C-alpha cells in the first residue's frame, strides 16, 4: 500500500502546527503533509538542514504560504526555544506541537555504552520534554487551549531484543505524556501520544536488518508495516477537535496483538 486515500476535511482549519523530525519521507513529513491537507499552517523542523530544505520545497509545491521550516536539534535547549519563537513569529501563535523526533538503533545491553544509552534518551525522551515544555508555556501564555501529540512506540510496552535504550525512552514518553496531561488540564490543553508498531520508511531500513523487518512485518495482522501516512492520520485525529475529550492517552497504531 502506497500513497494515501484519505481526503482532507479541514480538521485543523486555522491551526498552527509545529512538527519535529519532519525532513525526509518518514512519519514526520507525512504528518506535516496531512496537517496541511487538513487546513493547518505548519512549521517543520529537523536537525538535517539539507533534507529539511528539500522537504519544505516538496510541501510548498502544493501548500505555498502555509508552511515554513526551522532547523532544530531537540537536544539543544536554545534551538528548541528558537524553533517555537520562529513558529509563533511566522504564524502568530502555536496550537499544536507534534513531537516526532526520536533516535533508535540495535544494541544488546551487554555491549551498550553509556554514550549510546544517553544519546537515544536525550533525543527521544529529553527532546520530547524540551519541546513539550516550550510549547506548553506558550499555549498557557496564549490563554490556554492547544494540543501536544507525542510519538511513542509499542516497544514502550513490549520486549524486543536489542532495544533496551529505545524502549526505555519510549516508555518514558508514554509516562511523560500521561503526567504532562494532568499538569495542563486546567488550561484546556490536551497531551496525547501514538504508539506505532512498525512503520515503513527508509531510515528504519538503515538501522534495522532486512531479516528483522521481515520478521516484524509477518507478526502484524495485515502482514505488512504501516505506511507513514497511516500513523499520521491518527496524529491528526488526536490534534483535532474530534479528540476533544482525550488527554493523557497513548493510542496504539498497530495491527499486532500482545
């Protein structure tokens, strides 16, 4: 299955959305495109500036005037602050923060170094914290309202060989999502997460063996990985008013059952 057949219905009409790790062809760029198709104005971000520029041009081809790009390394607090400030300056406010940045890899705990462990947690968990904190402060200052959508993973629930660092980070994202939601509920701000099982994109193929990807796909009910747009659709739902009574939730985007 390629492309997507989901028509836009203005679910995010008038909203300003920031998406991290949106360069390339993965979940982030698919989410940015779906947000644009739903009527949002979108600021995309990534630490890879060349790919970010290429993604911006591709999105502008269909949505010129609705999309901007700001380079950002989510492990750097100054860059996170600059991202949110630039987004607010470009479009006037921030309504939705989508935290997609994450770093994986495969390494046994026996062989894992402190640097490998710390790097995965700093990008995946701490980066989500930094961006969420910055966005929530702006949403509160705007008078309340707004949405944060985090990208977790089913490995936050399920054991998988070689994924201790990534699983710990994603389990942390899930717990952080639940607690942050309670912290800002009084301001009418919602914080939720998605937990994909397996989404097909080129970066995943670079860090995971073909044999493992084939094995994981076979475990899915549909016998295939999700397409990035299929995960993006759930993120759009959580960002929209259709999910107005959902907060602190982690929604599995998976056809695999425990």
